């Protein structure tokens, strides 16, 4: 997105947020246009903010050459949807039971004041997106989402907490909407509308995911680890897909838990996840090689190119040939 608005940075500075790094001088804070920078003893952070009506969208990036701990303190409330894009985020947030998110996980949390500690491992990239909401923005949706209504009642009492008792994995639609905000190709007049639409899409998908999980089966920690293993095996067997029966045996789960749990945890079925991986590889082959569409289909395991074309069109809205001619746009 090329036309961010800097209002939030002015607000940010007026908050008197104190950022410290134990054992060293305070990190240096800088602002250039719409980019907020932080430089510490062993690395740096870079943040960009896009201001919308009732929310602000932050794109955050960190990298450090040594293990680093950063503290932040401020006497301000924070109501945010955190989406992890890269790196395992760990730390503490006063009043929140857990601040540990893996890549592609999210949660909506509130704290009446900032008192956080974040741990960063050396040579790792950390990327995330945070959407800070005004309470009134969320209240407009509470009538249709009981979980959100209960959460906002706690916010009204200034009680720290999270919307969901555990972190959830983003749906493909949430990830796509996040990327659409960051890669917004439209002109400055149109960009705010795209930002508003995509933030609302992210929020609605998150609320739907939490609501579905509340009504879904309970997944134990051991089952969650087994489901993560199942996802890894799908990724490793991309060219020779496993059947549900084979996958359930490898993961040590019955087929019901595998299918229901996988959908609850990752937002898609095991089969849909495998298709997503094939479509990702198809896009790479179409852009980076000159292989005919039929040859690409064969490499992906399709005996008939028509089946590949149908599945590609379903995933992208266009044919493989047209997608290649348009340069993947």
C-alpha cells in the first residue's frame, strides 16, 4: 500500500509509550513519512500504519542479530487483533494468559494499559499485522456474534483478556485480505476504501472462525500437535498425496478427529489444503517456466489437463493460460 496516513504516528508519540531494552540504553525511535522506526542494541524494528475509520492497521517487522528482550509500558488501553505472519512470537502481556503465536495465528485481545515484554531470537525475521480497533467499531457486530459480545462486556469493565481461549489459525481468506492491504495497487483516492473493506473482511473471518470453533469439537494439546504433524506430512507428500486413512494412521488420529480437527485448526480440510499447495506450485510453474499447461497439469498429478484447468479456475477465477499472460495478476 503506497499511500498510508501518518495521523496514527502523531497519536502514538503523544501516548508516551516507553520502550526499553534491559541492560542497554533506550532504543532509538524515528519517524520518516509514514514509517515508524525502532533501533536497539542488536537490531531494529520497522512499522507502518494505515489509518481507517474506527481502526488503524499496522504492518510490523523486526530483526535482531542477538537474542533480545524489549519492554513496553504506557497508560493507555489497547484493543487489537494480532496476526502473526512470520516468526514465533513469545512474551508476556499484563492480564493476558498467553502471548505465544505461531505463523498465521491470530487472536483479538484487550488490555487497559500497556505492560508487555517480547522475546526475539537472533537472526530470525518477525513480521506481523496488528489492527487496533475503537470499541464502537466492534460493538456494531456484537449482536451477531455472542463471543464478541461477551468479550466486549469484559472490555467495558476494563478487564484484560482475549476473545478466544486459544489462538486460532488464519483462514486463507484472512491471509489473502491481509496481503491485499499490503499490496494495495489502487490510487490514493481508492486505497482507503480497499483498506476498510479488507479490514472488515479480516475481522468477520476471524469472528466466524472463533464462533465455529466454539461449536466444534474440543482439541487437546496432543491432538493439536498431531494435526500440525498431519499438515507437515501433507506438505512433504505434495507429489504423492496421502489418503485420509493413511494420514490418520501416520498422525495417530481417527479419521473424524483428523477431518474435523484439521478444519477447526487451519480453516480448511486436509484435501483443500493439499489443493492449495498444488495451486501455489502451479502458479510458480506457470510464471517461472515455459511448460505448456498440459505439462504443468501432469507435473501436479492431474491425468487430465481439463481437471487441472477447472481446479485452477475455481481457485483463482481465471484459466492458467490467461493467468500466465497477465503475469499472475
